[in-house]
C-alpha cells in the first residue's frame, strides 16, 4: 500500500485529455473492425455476432507520447553547372556567304601561290637569259677578236704580197730599162723606153695610101668629101689577112664599098722604114685626095 502510494506520489501528473484519446482510439478500432468485417462478409453467411467488451483499469496510466517522426533531411542542392550555350544557329544564307568567303580566300591563296611560282620561274628564266646573253657576248667578243686577228694577218699577208709584187715589177722594169738602154736605137732626144720604136713612121701612111688608092673604083660624083675609115690585119711580110672591116662609115654606101674592095684587091702592103709591118692598120680614105 505504501509502495503504491509512493509510486503514485512520484508518478507524473496525468496527461490531460487521456479519456478522450482513449475513446477516440476505441471508436477508430471499432470502425476498423466494422470495415474488415464488411469486407469479408460476402464469403460467408451472415452470422449474428454479439460481443461485449469492457475496458477498465484499476490504476490510471498515462498514455505514451505520440511518435513524432523527424522531418526528412533537406535535399542537398546539386552542384551548379554552368549551362553551355549552344552554338548560334546560322541561317542557310549566312552559311552560303561563309562558304563563299572561304572559297574566295582559298582562291586568293591559290592565286598568290601560283603568282609566287610564276615570279620564281620568271626570275629563273631572266637569270638564265642573262647568263646566256653574257655567254653569247663573250663568245661574240672572242669571235670578233679572232676575226680581227685573222683580218690583220690577212691584211699583212696581202700587203706583203703586194709589196713583193711591186718590188718584182720594179725589178723587172729596171731590168727592161737597163736592157733597153743597152740596146736602144733611138736618137739622143728620144723619150721612149723601148729598144726601138714600134709604131709606124710618119711617112708610112702616105706609102700605104699610094699602094691602095689606085685600086679604088668610084665613079659617083659627090658634092662633099666623105671619109671612110677601114681596119685590116697584115702579116709580117705585108700580106693582108682576112677581109677589111669598116670602122667608120662615110655616109655614102658606094664609097664605103669601093674602099673595102680596094683594100681586098691590094692583097699586100709595103714594109715600114724599120722593115716591119704593123699587125693592125687603120686608114681613112676620101674621094678627093686631101
């Protein structure tokens, strides 16, 4: 009795509203039983069940504290990830423009490289041309030098030959002159260089005319005195060789023919005072003796 009293004395004070809580619990359990029973009643026949229950407690008891569940932990916020901005969408027209720009840049680059190659090739060609021109000039200079040396040698040779010829001609002339002087037959006042005179003498023409004129047969009367000049050849003994030729006509055909017939008829001519006969004789004849 004392123990019970001590326990009651030191027991915690009764929870307020305990009876109401118990009542609510009983009601809840009853409703639960009714629900369960109603759910199973379709399998069994209906049975009348009567039950009585009496709950009592000799010693007042305090209800256990209501379970209070701790609040769920707060979710850890995920690490902040910076969103990656998607590349800007380029419209088709912009794509075409960009492609055109790239194509032009590539074309310009190819043109630049091609131009550089052409410039290098042109430079190489220019250098080769300069080298070839230099070699050609050197070759031409060498050829000109050799040609000049050959020309100089040729001129020296020609000059030496001409000098030798002049000396030989002079030597021969000296020999002839000396020989002519030794065998000369001219007078002291003669100015020739031959051993003797080779032309006809001054009286030889009259001698020839005296031989040929008697053979001229001409009966025509002429008011003037035309002159016919003839040429004919003669042998060393004076014989006329071949037919005489008319060098200058007198203008009178009859007189020309008469003179030619007279020369042919003469057949031979006299010698000159030196005993020689000129090989070619030229004579002129007129109808009236002058």
